C-alpha cells in the first residue's frame, strides 16, 4: 500500500519531532535515512508526503495504547460517544465514562442517576480536568491528548513537506503546485479539527532549518483564530488548484502517487481532479462555519437559546455562506478523501480501525454497542435499520444509560442500494476522512430550511436518503413546518453521518450537550431503564441533561512542555467551565 520502505523509518523519526509534546531524536546516524539523501526526486517526495499524512497524521501508533488502531478508532469514537450514538463498558481511554450524562429524567418523572437519590452524576468537565495531567496521559486516561497530538503531528509533517518541495530539482509547475496543495489542504484539515474541538490552539507553520521538526511557540490563540487559520490554508489550497489545468498529466501522476492505490479503488475514492478537490475544500469550509456556531433545536423548538456557550448562534449571513459554499461543494460523482483496510501496511485494522467496525457483531463481545439514541432517528421502514441492524432477544445489552436492543451487523447487508455501516472484510469498508456528498447535501438542505426554503431543503433530504437506500416515504411536498422540516434534517444527519466523527459537534451546536439550566438538554429520547429490582422498562420520552464541556481544554502535555507566553495562559482552559 505505501511506497515508503526506508522513508517510513524516517517518518517515524520526524513524527517524534513534529510536536512540542515529543523529544526530538538525534540525527546523523549513517545507517538511518535522511531527507537530503532519500527524498531527492518526485517519486520519493510523493512517498514521503503520502506517509506524512496517512502514517504520521492518522496512524501515529506511538500516540495510542488502547483497544483500537490509530486516529479514527479513538477520536471518531469520542465523537460518537459524546453525541450519544454508542455506549461502552470498557475503561480504556475512559470510553465507558466520558459520555455519562449529568442526569436523566425518565418517562414517569423520576430522576435517574448512577447512585439512586443523588441529584446528579459527576459533571463531565470534572472528569476531563482531573484526567488532564501528564501522568494520566501516560496511564491512558487523558482523553484530551489524542486528537491534539495527531493533528499537530499532521500539521508539522506538512510543514516539512512544504520546506522540502523547493529542494527537489526538475519538478514541473503543475507537480510543484500539486505537492503544495496537498500540504495546504491537510494543514487546513488539522487546524479545522483543533479549532472545532479545543478552546485554544497554536499556529505552527514553520519547519526548523534541518527539516526535522516544526518550530513551535507558546502563543496560544482562541479557537476562532485557529478556524480562521484553517480557512486560510483551505483557501490557499483552492487558489493553488485553480492554477492547474484539467487533465494535467503531471498533476494526475503526482496525485496517483500521493493517494494509495487501494484508496483510489474505494466506492468514492480516486484521483480527484482539481475541480473535485476544490469542491471538497468548499465542503470543509462550510463545515467550519456550521459546527462552530450554535443552531439551537431543543425540545423541537427553533426558538431555543443557550446561555454561557463558547460559540454564538448562526446569523443569517452564516447560513448564506454555508448555502454558497455547499452549492459549490462535493457534487454527485466527485471523488473524496477516503480510506480502506489492506492486508499489509494498513492505515487501520479491518476490525479495529473505526467506531462502526468496533461496534459490529454480537453486543456482548464488543468495545462499543449501537445506542437507542441512534436507532430512534430512523423513519418507519428505513432499510438501513432493517438491513444493517438486528433486534432479537439476544441483541439486548444492558449498560446503565446505554442499554440497547439492537446490534450492528458485521458484513454486507444484502442490498447494493443500501448503505453498509460496517464490514470487517479487508478492503470492504470505506472510511470517510474529510467531507462526503451526504454531508454536503445535508448542509445544503439545512441552510435552505433555515433560510426559509423549507421544501427545497426537504427535497435535498429526500435525495440524500435515496442515495443511501433508505427506502422511506419522501417528506418534501408534505406541508411540514420549518421546525418539523428541521427535525427531519436532524434525524437524517444523526443516522446518515454516523461513524464519521461529526456527532458531538452536531449535538453541541443543536444545544443538546449544554446543561438544562443553560437552555440545553435533549428531549423525547428512548432509554432502556433497568431498575435495581424488577424488569427493564423501555422509556420513550426521557430527558437527558448531558452538561458536557463544549470545547476541550488544551492537553496538559502541551501546556507543561510548551508553556504559554505572557498573556496567553488564560486561554488554554475553557473559561465557561
């Protein structure tokens, strides 16, 4: 899969110096590869740039010591846990406790907490901050560490790519621009993740003189500045791609070397044309707006307000910008950035590489179980629920707040028209790294609904459901109100984008993750309640007060090893918690 060989070893060395959380290894060993001697032409630069993204950025096995493999297995899992799509009983990396709600009010009005009679459970912010120490990181219990580490390794590796490009002789203008766009895009991606998850971040855009690490700094900036930096790099990538003519042989050659061949063979993978790539960028730019502003939809009301949040509500101009970007976002037939498993040198394991792979099979033997707050969102007759899940007596699994009666099926669902959530066969499952047609279409639908074009938005929801083979009745042209239409949009985003690392950001912007006292909470939910004595009771109108931290603090590993410069210490922790 990866044409790296000795360069793979080099990348692991560079990885150790690409973030201030890691010590830089000594260089000069004549038996080890170096950039100067091993990255000397287009092909070796492409091998290096490929590994810098897929190995350094998304595998970085030194950063993980848990039940899964690599970036997506844990960080996408955190998103689905915090979005209340799955549950877990395993203690590794606190996946069994990070998503415990503050309390739940059952259908009969009783408050449900872990210790009967107590007013609430421990607030999640307490758990996250108690665990945010270097000792807890070493023990595997600091959830804040992993996403930060991967994204700054990815960003730092791209800095090295950009410094290395001018040293390669004989690159054509189109080849040079393709390499530049590759690094620009993934820097934009890294800053997008940091700015969407953490209350502050660092802007690190320079490699050191030996190209062995990035030159870091202690100038921590609020998340808004990090999202602005992400937008700048995405726009720089788009501007660079706009200079490359369609059909450029040099562009196609380099892209064919940068994207692993097996990834080009996935259902939505391939060598993106410059125009397709620009479409992907527009989708990411729209995402940056959408997931970092509030669009409260609490208890079915679009008039809900959230106090004490770290982000403001979407303005009409924001919806217009999302509409414009998504209109020019990923189109039908566009290739995207996706991945799959391989027999050897795989980015991720066929069974352990992503949340939906780890949640597939008999519930009792899994790290994760699909939750009722996921399955309750399918409309009647949805073939994705009918063909991708089972609901026999043997599927019932008891786990406090996360008991379920459904299992996610591992393997093909028997229909080429219905979306497969999980298949552990090597090379069968397609992992979505960045944007997708479904995400873009649902952003376009959401913007239309919020701008008053309700039926146009519902038509897009219908199209997306048909695309995934849902087989449900259409909702456009049925006279739904704006709030009812938005409810259909919300339900569809929950199920269509499950497993793609967006669920927490969605729940946050809809206001559900905030304390009920702030105007948040999630209403009308299913929960299978198992009392200390008696039989389990299925509740269908339960209220969840999650009270989750909306943007995470900067990891202690970064703050301690890279202390804030004067005047920036106050931004490394979320001031609203």
